C-alpha cells in the first residue's frame, strides 16, 4: 500500500473540510448508482451528531500532491449498536488494503464509543466486499430481498464485540 493516511472528517475543526467533502461527494457519485448515492444528502448526513466519516488520502505521485481514494461513513443508532452506511474505494486503488484499513479504523472508532454490535448491508454479488467483511469477523444475519432495488438483494451482516 502506498503512503496513506486516514483522517476523521471534522467540519467544525478542519479548515479544508469543504474541499474534502466535495471530493468525497464526487467519489460517491462516481462509485454508486444514483438511487444508492448519498451525494445529494451528504451534507445533511454530516450534520447529524451520531455519524462520522473517515477518509484515506494517498500521494498522487507528484511531490506533495494527495488525493482521497476512499472513505467510510458510519453512525451509531444507539449506545449499543452502530451501522457502517458506506465504504468506498476508487476503482484504481482497490485490492491495495485501503478498504480494510478504513473499515478497521471505523470499527476501532465504534469500539471507543463502547458499541457492542456493528451492522452493515452488502450486495451478495459484491464478492470482494463480502470477503473483506467476513475476514474482519462480520457474519451474515439474513438476506433482505429487494433491499437496493427490485430484484437486487442485500445481506445484513453484523460484528458482535465480546464484553
């Protein structure tokens, strides 16, 4: 994996937050179909007190130039349960460990909040994503028919933390 850094987005403390958000929204539009994209509501999601976004930057190759290559969005539904709502990595940067690094960072962040369970949804045809979630200990809870759209299902998966 190239030199990479994961940061947590904090619009109240980060002067560059607006530029980061715009870059993430561009990624969101490019990666997800329109009906699955949060691009239009991304700013609203960020305003919620119970959600967070972490993003990963790598060097572009030019001296000092960086680009955002992935992000993870999560929310804690209650003091006991969190949800990974988005995990995305640019296609040209996949299979380099970026998704795993982002997911691990989000899991760790949830653990610091004393969360006991993390849930997520994944399309059963997304084999690489499914493999990553299983690698990190997520288990399939159930198949939810027509979750994304008619005929497009999702597995609900969870990761339970021991006391």
